């Protein structure tokens, strides 16, 4: 198991929900009509489940909760749990909320709301004591998160869970969340020019080499073209979601502009030469063909063939890519464009430590095949994907 805390932190949106809620998959305790008894204190809610169930008291975490909660969390997986590494950060988060479920004065569960932006809530880190699973508490925790997100002013709340985690998907749907996208975690080691040649990738065609030399770092002046490209994307199934680690938020104009200012948007520009843009792979930049159109201050949407938005560099994940996209080509060369994009990302990571690339790839066959041809592999077993659910919270 990967020991990367970022990986572990967000894998709760897949594995911990499976481990902690799998036993509550098909019972009447998931009924969303179950009444919630809310106190006048927004930090405290009690939920009456059924005549056979205890009363789960949901409240804000206090310092004394840390020890008993970490005690039952440390056996979440064979390798342990990451909660001990993020507890202090979560506890001191002034924007989100760390919630604890208490029975008879004993902390038996925890759940976290993270406000990715003032408008977007993210649900993560749900844990239940092994002795109290299968009682419908997952439903109560998630309903509580929806209410808390509303109180925080969020316009939408999201969560991610594994494609095989039917119990949590059932709870999410009954609470009004709908599945909006599916992603698969992929990664690859970086690639130097010599290694690329050794793998034989440069032998595909001269056109592939030319494509690799036509990746540019875009600028804020290109924001309009990039946004039009995204709006025309064939990847409508990803709902314009942008991954940061294992959390997803909407890629807005403002977020895109920030990434452009930070020089974190790269694109393959087909048939154009933009001398005012830095080459993404200067080691492969060559004299442009005579047919290339000389561009001036900015690029046009028609110039963008493939695109990637970088989310950052992690000390264990390496180069993290938050969003990839492409334009459908009239000549049917979409696969070549995508493979060139994947290779460009591997090449760009060669100077990093660790020298690797990680990304959440939209669950689209064309993307997956192209990235796999370029040497990327799944982080999870075959057939496993992450489902992103969301609920709009506007009145």
C-alpha cells in the first residue's frame, strides 16, 4: 500500500467507506425519511434511528476525542490509517468541520467537512468503531455533513467513493446526491529522452516527435481560448471537475486564471508557432515547419489540440495533474494527441523528486488507452474507479 499521506488521506473516499459502511448496505436504516432531532445548538445534533437503535449524538470534535478515535482508527487497513497524521490539521480547520458521533458519552465515529472553496464542501474521512457498524450511522453522518455544509454557506457538497462501494452510493443517492463523474487514478515514472528512445516511443512517427515539441506553457492572455476549449470538450462526463489530490472541485474561470498565472497550464498547439510562449519541453523544441502559422499575443481555441492543468508537485506523488482534455481532430488523430500529451507529462517530470506523474484520469476509454500506451498504469486493480457524487444546496 502506498504510504503517501495524500494518497491515504483521500483513499478514505473509497476504501474507508467500504470498510466502515459495507455492513450497512441494504437495510431500512438507510431510509432518508428517518426524523432528525436537531438541538438549537448547530454544533450538536442527535438522530433517532429506530426503536432497536441507540441515539447517535453528533457534535463538533473536542480535544479529548483524539485518543479514543485514533484508538479504533489504527486498524482501518492492514497498514493502519492516516487519521493520526491529519487530525490536528482537521481539528484546527477554521473553515470546515470535524464531527464526532457519540453514544453514551463514548466517541464511536468521526467525519470531516472540508470547504475546498467558500462555495464547495467536500465530505471525507468517515470512520466508525467496528462495534457500531451496520446500524445506519453512515447515513446519519452524511446527512449531518449536508446540513453542516449548508450552514457554512456551501452551494454544493461532494464526495468520492469506490465504484464497488455500493453501500455508500446507496446512502448518497437517498440523500439526494447524484453521480456526476468517474475517474481512475493513474501514475507513471518520469521519462528522459534516452529512455523514451529506448522504449521505442520516438519510432512511432515523425509526427509524434513534432507534437512533443509543440507543447507550450500558456499565459493569462490565453484564458478565453482555454475556456472555450473546455466548454467544447468531448469529456462532458467529467462535469468540468478538477482534481487536487483525491478531492474534486469545479474548474471555474477564476481557478483557471490562477493556474495560468502560475504557469501550470500546458497545451499542444497544432499548426501554429507562438514565439511569445515558453516551450514546455525545450529539449524537444525544434524549428517549426514552414506551414506553421505565426501567432502573436495569444492563441485561439482552434489552436489547442490537447491540454493539461497541473495541480502541483507532491513530495511523494511527484507531478500531480488535475485536469486533462483534448479537442476532437477532423483527421481522427485524437489518440496520437492524447499519447503525446501523456508522454509530454512524463518527460516534464524527469527533473523532479520523485520523478513521477500522478493524475485522476476521466473514465473514458480513449484516454485510458492512450495513457497506457504512453506507459501509465492504474493505481488500483483493474475495473476499479472513483465515483464523484454531488448535491446542489441552493434553496
